[in-house]
């Protein structure tokens, strides 16, 4: 009876092992291999718009007088920026002090007007703003009116670059490239070289619109 019981236990253990082992082997055999790469794409283009900021400064004996005078001056500058997208900001008023006594001798009010326009018109707008009373000019900041469309082109190039890299890795590893498992987007705008000449002539140079994607492929 003891021998029969031992044999039964051994038989049961063998049966369990026989069922469990194929499941483990199946799991290991179906483990998915992947290849992850980063692809880059870029589009070189010439900007067609520029943004400049114009500062208007006014002095007055009181803060109220300085603000009123500055409002009139800023309105004249804004009116001169015909055809541009204009936004005013940076309105402020500060006291002016006597250097010897440190007493307040008046107030200075400042307004900043930002203008965005096509390159064909921005030169004339700078001259007009200065003539209207702007006493400070900063810029330019260049852009493309169709930047979103160009960025999508760069994205397409980045995905193609990722596939080329993944295919090369798969060939080198002796495997085949499968379906895409995931795609992650990441974008960057490159440097904007520029050159400025006299008489408000604007030379925008070349702008690079770049895109980056990280793609994971099945492999096997």
C-alpha cells in the first residue's frame, strides 16, 4: 500500500510538470522583440514675416500727465503701423529723481507696441513708426505664415528617417522589421540667421523648421 501511494504521488507530479512546462515554453517563444529609433526631418525655408517692438517714452510733471502724454504718443505710433498686426503691452510709469537731492522731479511713462507684418512692408513700417514718435526699436523676430504646413512636411521626413534607421538595424541584427507599435512626437525650431542693412532693409536669411519622432517597431 505504501509503494502504491508513492507511485501515485510521483505520477501526479509528473502530470503537473507535463502540463506546466509547455505553457512556459509557449510564453518564451512568443515574447515580442522591438526596435526603437529616433528619426529627424527638416525643412529649410525663407521667412516671409517679421515682428518688431517699438517703445514710446513720455515725461510729465505728474504720473497722470506722463500717462496722458504717452497715450497720445503711443496712439500715433500704432496708427502709423498700417496693415500690421499690432499689440500694445508693457505700459508703465516710473518716477524720475533729482541726482543730488533724490527728490521726485517728474514721471516717465512707457508703452511698447509690437507689430507683425510681411517682409515686403516691415521696412516702411519701421520708418513710419520712428517718424510718428517711437524712440526705441527692437527685433526682428522672423516667422513663416505657413509654418504649420511646413512642420507637417518635416514630420513626414522624420518618420521616413526613422524607418530607414530601423530597417538598417534589423538587417544588421539578422531579423525582420515588423509593424509600428508606437510613435512619439517631439519638435524643435532651428536657429534663425539674419542680416540687417541700413535704411530699414530686412534680410531674413534662412530658417530651419525641424521635427523629431521616436518610433518603436516589432521585430522578428
